[in-house]
């Protein structure tokens, strides 16, 4: 594909943005022939509508595109990106300001993403001249990071096992000069990661823990932990077939933290970054862990297995315990953890859990500005009792079916004590139907919001 975001171009077709409130003023800036064309086509500046404007010789002379008005309850900053999939091949520029030219340009580039590993996808050479005043290189870096995460999630488990996920992390580390190590198979037991080993031992593909570090050791420590379950059968508490169809995306947390790490390292933020990914396959064999098993954990807490399909929190717990040992300033985990989060908030809005009010407030503000939405749910202390077990320190899957996303977050919260702040994001990592900037399929969620927060704090 040709470069989607140009630094400059001698000639580019102008795109005019208009709302119902501003349409009159925009039309006054157009030639009379184009105004007549707009009237003849009955164009109204409603959100998402567009009309191509012909020149005197019939060539494409401009485009008018409708945006949400001032009274709209929600503005999608990526909405102008819809044009990248609608317009004919060519080079375009914004003739007047959108609501946010930076998000509009990013939405344009993200809309052009296609997963082409197994089936050829011809992407139109639709190019945009970077609007004045935006950091073109940063937009391309963010888009590259998102594409990395989307590619990983879209790749099926037969081609992306724990080893391949680890190699993707290694390649990213090498690109940015980061240190890298991986603990594999029986080494997990020797190095005290018993729950990562237990969840992954039934697979013919050995479980592993990825450990990437980058940055000046004297800078504030920030650790990202990503759930890397490359496929989740549910284990012996096996999922029904319909629930398994998207389980290749159960490593979406790992993909999202790698995307965020890519943004951080490319920008050279002044922090010491650590990325931890427990990479496993929750498979079924004679060696699979069982309901009612009691597992040891790195932190020393014993865990009764109420359900083998609640495996993500087990592998995350060992990784979080490791992260917490060096008392970083911030730990953030991302995980496709619970169906309860989707029931509560749907596929597009990941819940955020955080016990630090300022971190939560600031992160939510950046999420809103970056069009990377998050919604805070509580680490509700009274529900902590739901994790109680009669035979162990806690149970991984409380009965009753209530508050599933909250109790999962509370489970993870037990394994973080020393960090300055801890954030848990329960993401879906998938877009069920295409939206501007978000093609149908794999999605990186929370990474851009987190990057913006870290840039503001440590940039």
C-alpha cells in the first residue's frame, strides 16, 4: 500500500466538513456551480454523509462531508476516517477543520487497515495530506502499533501459539533495543510461576512467560501485563462451540500491551518500561488442571479452581505478582477476561478498574480525548467476600453469576500490593461490525488512551 498520510502534496482534492449549523457558511466558500450541484443532489450535512463535487471538466474537484453538530450527544472523532473507504483513488486534504484534525487523520489511516495474511486484500491508494499542526510521525507510529496488535489478534491459533506470540514480542524488543527473556515449560515451575504452568501444561505447545524491559533504569517504572491465552477451549469446563468461535482473540490483552509498548518505545518516553505476557493455550488432555484443584501461586496464595474457564486471571495473577515485586510506580494489565464485562458495557466500552482516584480520572480523560473509550467500574470491597473458599485462600470463579467483571478484578487485585497504582482493563479486542477507524475484526483497546496518559505524565 502507498503511504496513507503524506507530509505534503502539490495537488490534493479538498474535503469540506460541514454540520447542519455550519453548512451555510461552508457553502459560501464554494463556487456557484458546486453549490448548485449540492442543491440538485439534495445533500444535507448530516453525520457521515458525503457528496463528491465535480469540476468544470467533470473531474473530482472536492468533497463535502457531514459531521455531528454541536448538540450531538456524542462525537466520533474518527468519523472523517470513513471517507478513506468511500472515496476514489486519489490524494485529499482537509480544506477546513474537523472537530479534531488529529483524530480525523488517525481515523483515516486506521480505516485503511486490512488483514491480508491468508486472503489478498487490495487496498485503494487513498492518501491524505497531514493537516497542519499535527505530528504526522506520531500518527503513523500509533497506526503501525495498532496494526501490529490487530494482526496478532486476527491470526488464528494454528499459526499463533505461545511460541509465536513470544517471537512477536522478541521482534518488537529487537526493533527498539529492549532487553528480552522468556521462561518456557518446566522452567516456569523452577522460577515459581505455578499457575501459568498449570493452565498451559495440557497443551502440546509449552506455556511461557515473556519479559521485556526497555528504558533508563533510573526513570519511573511502568509495567504492562497482557493476557496471552492464544486459544481458550475453557479447559475441562469446556466452552460450547459457539463460544469458541472467537477464542483466537483471547490473547487480545497481550496484543494490546505490545501495541502500547510499541507506541511508548517509538516516542522515547522517559520511563522504564516492563512488559510481561503469560502466553499459554488452555487446552484439554490428561494433564489438564481440573475443577476443585488447589493451585499454588507465585504470591503464596492458594487458589481453589471453581471453573477451568476462568483461566486468564490465574496466569495474570502470577505475572502481576512478579510485576509487583519491584514496586513499580504503575502496573496496568489488559485482558479479554470476562463475558460479564460485555453484558454490562457491550463490545466497544471496556471497563476500567483502579483504586487510585487521580490515575483513574486522568486515564478516563485521555480515553475520551483519544476516542479510545473506557468506563470505570468499582473495585467494590463487599464483593471481595465472594472470592472466599473453604479450602484455599480464594476461589477463581465464585458461584452465583453476579458481578463477574468486578469479582475478576478483585481477584487480580489480591496479587498487587506494592505498586504505586494498579489499573485493570477488561477488553473485548474485537469490533463486531465496522465503524470509522475500526474495521470489522480485531481491535486494540485501551492502548492509545494509556499511551496518551503516559506521554502526558512521563513524556
